[in-house]
C-alpha cells in the first residue's frame, strides 16, 4: 500500500463547478498535512496547510479526518486558472515529506 | 517568483560526465531538500539537510552526491549517471519549525544521454 494515495483523475469540470479531492495516508503517526498545486512543467507550490479543525482560504477548503486517515480539498466556483495537478503531502516524521501521486484538474469554459 | 534559485535550468550530460546542480536560498531556512521528479509522477525525496548536516538519504545511488557548503547553498554532484536518471531535479527549503512547508526552486531538467 502506498503511503499517500490519491485518485489521479483527471477531473474535468465546467467553470463555476464545485470539485472535491480526497487523499488517504497509511501512517497513523503522520504529523502535518498539506495541499500543493503544480502547473505543467512548473515546480510545486504550497496551496494550504490542513488542520484538524478544517480551514478555508477563499474558495478553497481543506479538511483532515485523523480517525479515517484522509484529507480533502474542496474548490468552489472553479476558475479556468484552477486547472493544475493537486498534490496531497504528508509529513510522516522529522523532515520526511511524502507526496501523493497528484490529482489532475481541468476546468473548462 | 521563487526565492529558491536553481542552476542550471537545463543540463544534458553523457554517462561518463561529472556535473553539479546548484541551489541557493536567502530566506534563512535551515532545512534544504533534493527531490527527483519524473514526468507525470510526484516528486520523490532524495536528500534532506538540516543545519548543514545530512538528515535523510532515501537510499539514493552513490552516483548522486549531495553537499551543503553553508546554510544558503545546496549542491548535487552527478557522476556516471544512467539514462533513467533523466528527470526534473527540484531543490526546496523549509523554514524553522515548519518542515512541511516547502519552498521549491524551478528545478533543473536533466537529460542523460
């Protein structure tokens, strides 16, 4: 079983749609959780950290469920510019950050 | 614009060559990372330096040799690489106390012939 698993997609959605991604992790001792965004042929960039209480940043909402060992990302009112690969990242201990395979999102006009 | 600078952006080398990738940051971060990313795959952790000491080596072949001369610089020395080592090599740094928040450079795209 992979340490961090994501549905690779692709998710094809129209502008204005709401889309949700899930990610599961295997190590129950994992400490911190993040969503990164990566555009084609670019470096990953931190989108948001994920907290147990859930957190929101504009159109983006992240949730963590420690009991079920999954995290989620909800994007509301999708924009064309949201088209990218979304990477789930888990810090398992010390400096060991593990990336999920990524979920590709295409937002169409 | 990224505050982590990587050079060169592109590198083509033969299997007998010796080359180096360089990474620099001036954000006061004390942890620096090398990741390898193949097309359509996620970044894979190679090495981590914390306070200029090697903290993690993810069983990377010895033909890759990292070096951290000071807190701002990170090098990756390459020797006798194989064609399957062709990939995007990403450098990242993280601020103290926040080791999951990675700031990536734009990467060095390596092709081994």
